[in-house]
C-alpha cells in the first residue's frame, strides 16, 4: 500500500465493481458474442455488419442524444433500435426484437459470480464499515453475489451521470445520511474512480493494477489518498 494523503476516519467503503471486484473483460466479451449470435440467428443483415458498422451506428445515436453516454444500457438499446430500423423492420417488430436482444445481453452480462475470496474480504470489511457500490456499468449486483453484502449499488442513467461526475457520490451521501468525508471509494480507474471521488470530496483508494490488468501509471488530476496493489490491503486501514 502507498499512502499519498492520509485519509481521515471513514464509516463507508464504496466500491467500483467491474475490474475492481472481478475481471470484467471476459464477461463483456462473452455477452457481446452471445448478443451477436442472437442477432445473426434472427436477422440476415446482422451477418453483414462489422464492428465498424456498429461503432458508426453508435456514434450517430450518441450525436443525436449525448445523454446516452451516461447510460450504457439505454445506449445499447438505442443502437439496436436504430440498426433494426435501418434493416427495414416495423416499429412494433423493432420494439419486440430489441427487448429480446437486450434480455439476451443482460443475461450474460451478469452470468458469473464474484470470486469467493473477494466475497470473504467484503464480509470481513462489512463488520466495520457500511459497504455500497458505485459503478458506471449495468451488472446485476444481486445475481453476482453482492446483494447481501452491499447496502445498495448505484448505477448511472435517467439523468444520473457517470463517474467522474459526482452524481452517484452525492446520491450515496444522501441515502446514508453521511458527508463525503466519511466515504472511502475504491476503484481501478484513475479517471473515473480516483478523480470522481476526489471531486466529490470523498477519500480515494486506487486499485492498481485492476483485476486481470497490468499496473498503470498515474494520469492527470488529483492523487488518490491510497494506492492498493490488491484489495486485501484494505484490511490494513
């Protein structure tokens, strides 16, 4: 553990989820692959679309509605809606097929369990701190084993902006009736987690490297209070 700025006494530990509590990369690869299989099984046009076609579609969708950048689920749904519309399907067909495609993706998005050693560590920390999740992703925390350990998990969308915006940190403070200085946020992203927590007035613990990743170098912005080489170092605070 590296200490850049010694944090004060905290009562709440907030956690990023993806790549902080588990390796999210294979999960997303599988979910995207199963979604593509689903689309190809139902639409001939899907066989003809490359990754660049999907990316171009996403750019057009986001350009028309920039708020979608703060809601990964709504953004994916909007991209699918535009694609099926371009492929010539009726509004009723598009609505029905997009719902089925999203159901497929979201199933595989949360089709895993947090590693047992991580759950054991969280259970140990839960004896001393209130645990919550603050994530930019849309994983179902209950399905992956976090429901009983975390008081709640916050996601962006519907007007709530992603980290590094402070919206979810403010929500956590309101729901727990605490000040930002009572929260230590733990996450692997320098830009989203470290800068988001610092801007919100919370303490920050940077997990470097993230789960399944290589060590990173600090970027621009404020230093974290702590830098962790592994999550288990949280027991030392």
